C-alpha cells in the first residue's frame, strides 16, 4: 500500500483530470489485466507445489554423496573413480541448494500476483467513486475530492504497473530455475550410470556401489518428475504473463494518461 | 444513497448516509454516520468496500473531505472496516483511525499500513472541534470488543449494532422509527441471535440510562428519538438474547440419540 493521498495543493478550482469516459475505457483494460493475472495464479501454484520437495531431495542427494564417498574410501584404489563422481555430485547438490533457497521466489510471485489482484480491486472502487462524483453536480469539495481520487488512482496504476513487472520478472526467474534443475537432473543421471559401471569392476564393493547408483537413480527420477510438473505449470504462467504484459501495455498509451 | 440530517446546531452537525438503491442486494444495508464540528469531521462506521463509491459520492455533497480528521470503527466487521484502505486514500494523510484496541491487529488485515488509535476497553473521551465525544463500551453486543459514541451536546448516541434492524427493501421512508411497536419485528431476530451476553446487555442499558439521550442511531436500520429511546431500552432489557445457544442443545441431543442407536 502506498501513502495516503495528500490534500496539499488541491484547490477549489482544480478540475478533475480524468473524465468518466476515460475511466470507463480504463476499466475495460483493467478487467482484462485482472483476468490474465487470475490465469497466472493456478499455474504458479502448480509450480510451487511441484517444487515443494526440492529442498528435501537436495538433502537426500547430499547425504547419499557423503555415504558414497565413504564407500569409495573403503574400496581404496577401486573406489577412485566413484570418489571423483561423488565430489562432482556435491557440486550438483550445491546448485540444487541454491535453487531451493530461491524457490521462495515462487511464493513471492504468488504474493505479487495476489497483491496485484488486491490493487485492481481497490482501483475499481476508486474508479467507481470517481464516476459517481463525475456524473453528479458537485461543488468545490467534490471537485477537490475527485482530484484526490485521481491522484490515488495514479498511485494505484503505478502500483499495478510495478506489480505486473514483478510478476513478469518472477516468472522469468522461475523459468531459469527449471532449466538449471533440468541440467542437474541430466548430469546426476549420467553420474548414476557411471557409478553403476564402476560397480561392475569394484569386486567385493560392487553391491555397495550398485546400491548408491540405484538410490541416486531414484532421486534423479523424483527430481525429473518434480521438475516436469513445475515446467508444465510455468509454461502456462509464461504464456499468461506474455498476454498480461501485452494488455498492460495498453495502459501506457498517451490517451490513457492520468 | 440518501443523506439524513440527525442534528444541527451552528457548525455542529450529525448526518447519516444509507438506504442506498444502488447497493448490491446481497450485502446488508448500513448507515454511515458523520459528525462535524467546525472544520473537523469524523466518519463513524464508514462501511464496506462494496459501497465505498456510493458513500464517497454522497458524502462530498455535505462535507469537505479535507476536514475528515477522524474515522471511528465500532467493531471489526467487514461492513464497518473493509474499505479502510480506500478511505485512507481519499482523506488527509493525518487521519486518525479510532477502533477497539482488541481489534487493531485484525483490522490491519484490511490495511496493514494504517496507523490506529486504539480505544481501551473502558472507553475514552475525545474532542472533535468544539464538542466532546465519549467512546462508551458495548462489548459482547455483538462483537467481543465494541464501542458506541455519545455526544452530550447533541444528546445523540451512535450505537453500532445495538438497535439494528433488518428491514425489507423499499419499506423505508425515513431514518426515524415511525411506530415503535411495528418496528420491533424488524429488530427482534437480529438482537436475539447476534447479541450473546445478557450480562453485557444489562450493563449497557444501565450505563446508557444514566445519560441524557434524545437519539439512538444504529449502524443498520432506523434510528430512535424522543420517547422511542426509552421504549427501545426497555424492550432490549426484556429480550431473550444469545439464542445461538439453542443450536448446541439441539446438536447435543442429536449426538446423544446417535450414540444410543450406534
């Protein structure tokens, strides 16, 4: 919420800056903006739900890599390759941890979208009030009130523009996040395959390495499923966001200036 | 939205706004009340977000919004407080929001940036222009923290939900009760169910009876004046309230029957 409107500088003679006709044109566009923001929410929610397990899976993978390193140590020279692979796995885990910390961005995006809906609601009521004041015969007090409402509308329009930019920015960041998880999934799958290959040549340590490989494959599969679900949600959100930005751009036309 | 003059003496005025034909029929009708003294105005129970445009449109005919230095909220309900953030947009930045201390963090859900003047449980007096207003407790009637506003100079009591009536659309001609006996039917259901504490009711009636009151103006329905003030207090004193308790009894009886058969 921005600051309350100030009355300083609003004179009796000051005419309202926005006519009811302009407000009505605005309302059509804002209605479209609202519909598009509403469309983004379920997709973001789906992605948010999908990413919920990311921190847990990162931790599982980290513990697995530690155990694998211990097993590699016990295997001596036969575990050298596995040791190298587990160190590489820890690098992947760090990337996942970074991402899971940024996963709060999903919640922020949800928050920005709901704030935008709230701003749109307030804007709608302010515009209704302006129309009420514009169609009735008002005196100086009414004209000044209308000017104050115009100022409040201008602030709210700035808010909604900022919020839409936030939604767009947040969605783009999420797309990056999904791409990084995708890379990690692909690399972790290769590591699991390589550890399985090393297990064949590990003699008495074969079972131990095979167990590591199988567990890692399971985690990778979970990560892949999670990321696919998040990606599906985000594809929808990105498309809605593109449409939202196109609609919101209409607000910046010169004839819409407040 | 109609405007009713409740009291006027020089620059000291009480006005009520309500009975709005443009109001969505799904929402309860409310009276938005305004008191002015000189260049200072207080809006009492400014109303919900759905009716903000109509209230604002009606208000500017009567008052200069620049003079609105105070907003009073008798309790925390949506029909009282949900337009708070909008009112703060159109009133001076210095506007004080008076509300029951118990509800500040709850009403903040409507507007987290609003600065509140919490009213302590026992109430408080405040000066508005040249008049003295008294915030009087009305706890548990219906809200667990609620206040009325009494103006000794106007002998007017804004009673919040006490005295509220649910009137059929199109039956209101005025803000004042015309026939108290007829009006009782419109008040009974509301008071029996929404007011929960006979002890609070008795204490409130006793407190109000000690004051000189010529008018009682509730947030819903019609206002009382003259002899109807006493009639209302007597009627309220004898009314069985807290009827929601009956729901416990009937549910408990049902549970008992089920356990016998089960």
